[in-house]
C-alpha cells in the first residue's frame, strides 16, 4: 500500500487530499471546517479528515506532497524585489513573501508537529502549475489532452500551455510574473470595490450588465502572443501583488476613480467589468486556439484559478476548435493538494495506474445515527417521509426554499446537489426572494440551474454533459420564460447537468419536480450565507437553516420544516 498526503497552504484556499494505491480517497478545503472563507493557514482539520476517511494512522503515510517549490518562491521574490523594494511598504512586502516561503519549506516539521512522532514521511515538493495540470488531467478522465493553466502566480509561472500524450507532459509555452491574468482580474475586482482573491465572480456576474466600451484600453493592459500572456505594468502596477495593485493615472483618467466598498454600482462600473472580462476572454481564447494548433490534441483541460471563470470557459468551448473542453471543477489552489499527490504517485509508483474519481464528492459524509444525534441534541422535530425526494420536489414546486444536505461534501467552490439550496426556477421573483431572506447578496449575481442530463439540450444551446457548473450556455429562447430565475441578464446560465449515476437522490428530486411541473430544472445555489463557506456538517446545516429564511431542510432520511410566522 502507498499513501500520499497532498497539502496546499500559506497562500489561499488551503486544502488536503489523500491518494492511496492510485485511488483518490478524499479531498477537502480547510475553510469548510474552520468556517473561515478562503482560509490560508495550515489545513489541520482537512488533514485529519482525509486520514480519518481512510482510517489511516499517520505512521502509514508514505509521502507528503506539497504544491509549491519553496526555494524557487524565495529566489523569485528576491529577484523581483528590485521593482518595488524602495517603495513605501516594499521591504515589509518582501519580508512577508519570504516568510511565506520559509513556512512552506518547513511544512514537513509542521505536519510532524501536528500528527505526532509517528509521522515520518518525507516531503516531495511539486511545481505549482504541474500540480494544477495533474489534478485537471486525472479528473477529466482523458488519457491524452492539451492543458491550459492560468492563475495569479505559482513560484513564478502564471500560465502554462502543455499537452500530455498518455505517457509524458510536453510544455509548449509559459507565462511568468508579472504577466499574470489572475492578478490582473483580481486588480479589477479590487478597483471595483470588491474583495480581491474572493469576489472575482462578482465582476464576472456584473460584466453581463455592461457594455465593453473600454475594451481597447483593457486590450492594452492584457493581451497575448505566441502562447504567452502579456500584462503592461506601465498601465497596471501589480509588482507587489493584488493588494497593492494600482492603475496608472493614464488609465484612471479614462475609466474614473476606484469604487469604494459599499458605494452604489453605476453604469460606468458595469462597463469597466464588461471591458475587463472581455479582454480576459480574448486572452483565454487566443491561448486555447494557439494550443490547439501547436499540440494537435482534440481535447482540452483547463486549470488554475482563472479556470473558474465560467464565461471564459464557455467561450473557449464554443470557439477554440477543441472537440471537448474540461475545466477542472477545483481549478483554484485548493485543487493543487490533489494534483501534488497525484504527481508524486506517478513518480513513486509509475506501474500503479491512477483511478479516475467518479465525481467531485470527495468530502465528509455523516451516518444516519450521527445526523439523528445532532438533531436530538438540538431538540429539533423532524419527519421521515417515505418518498423524501418526491416530498422535496413537491415543496419546491409549491414555492418553498429547500436546503439539501446529503452524502459526501463537494470538493471545490460549487454546490453540486449535496450541500445546496434549491428553489423553483419558474418564478421570476425567486431570485429576489432568495437574496432577501437567505443569501443577502448583490442583485446582479445570477443563480444557477441544475438540469436532468437527458433534458439539457432542450433548455440550453449545445449543452450535453456539464456536471460541474463551470461553463455558461445560452438559454434557448423559447425556454427563457420557463426558467426566468436562472436565466442571467445576457440570456446565459451556468449549468449543472445531473445524471442518476452521478447523484441518485438529487436526480430524483429534479425528476420529481419535472413530473409535477413539466420543467426538468431546479434553481441550485450553495448552502451558505454571504461571507461564509458552504456548510460542512449537520450542525452547520441546522444553524444556516434556522438563521435564514430557508423553509425546509432535507437531510436524508430526515425532513425539517419551519412553520410560517403566526401559525
């Protein structure tokens, strides 16, 4: 037996993963256990979870796989410091970067201190973008493919164009800091008054409301050529990372001053978002087309934090010329714990084939006894309907907001039916209702449809299989009136297709809703409130249920309902 513990930490989205004998046993983000969104410290609870999932004593771990090369991080930061060292705050920034690299280099000692003297496994350090590549390649199920990675920065790379022929990886082009698409987009996020490394999806949602009238300017800021990304730091200074980023006066004179957090969003802000998004899409599409030409591969996988931009992914799928496009569902840094473990497995055990995981349900689950214990402790009343999925479907059709907590937690930022809030997509007012009583988020952000896989093509143009809610599709014109609350202002939707094989209970809920209403689609949003991670435990679920306007909680085999005020 070979057990490899993958770890990612000290930047953002800390996580842990466990690969045993080529099988992905478990993977989870630390934020879910800590209840701190995008937690970046050592993933103590995630490490404990993945070992517990396998009933594995720490002494039986053969290798620790870490997602970064700390020595290269340190060298690159020292070399790049000449661009900012003598600015205000420059020395402090450099020291913080070097301290982060130091903690990365000491990860073996940190793990041993956490897990005790029985943990003696050595550490293998894996290049950051290689970890992105390996996680995306395995989860895609493809033996050979072209691979596109785009993110903020690893050690020094910000993007990679590569291909894998089933035996070895070939790199066709690299992009290096400060030519960073991720930091570019995060800088725009900050400029628009949102939180960088957290709210980039808000810029993506907002972009659909605007007109790209600043596109020529943003094309000057970011572009590409011959497979590499270019960011003009003479227009956007990102030398000290996103939290110190600034547009130059030449840019501000055109687009106006930064929006302060909490200020009203204007048409100008919408147009900035639209322009920045379009410029990023053009770069992503150009890189994908270049990769299609130089690699000769017919299938593409996408990873890195920019790979969460589902609008860009949809464009690449439609126009890049690849037969299929697979964005890694956990393409942000959380996925690198898994990728690092997979890469080390290949190095240590090349003769042992890797097993493609059946999906991204890689987190913890809870027994009926554990759920019942938590409900009893909280002195809650519950029901046990004979047809729980059908009952849930009827409640949704009757206008109830229904939370669903079932099976193993999803790995990655999307709720895929196991930690979800569900509602009726036919109601045009449902988006506003959810925002007012549950999610408390900006009105411009869309909600997503989960659709029976066999019906997807009848509602979403050119959509066949899209199980991870990470690509956008146009809603077919005559269907827009049927599902208004999941149709974005631009007529698109970020679709999840659901098969009975991938998630039987969730499929039955949607199918039950179809039998009642004729519509094989439900609104699906993550089971959390604004500013909190997705729920991880039954107690998290109960707390969110009773702290919001959710009407019912389905936590198989139990159903909890609220009584309306005054009843």
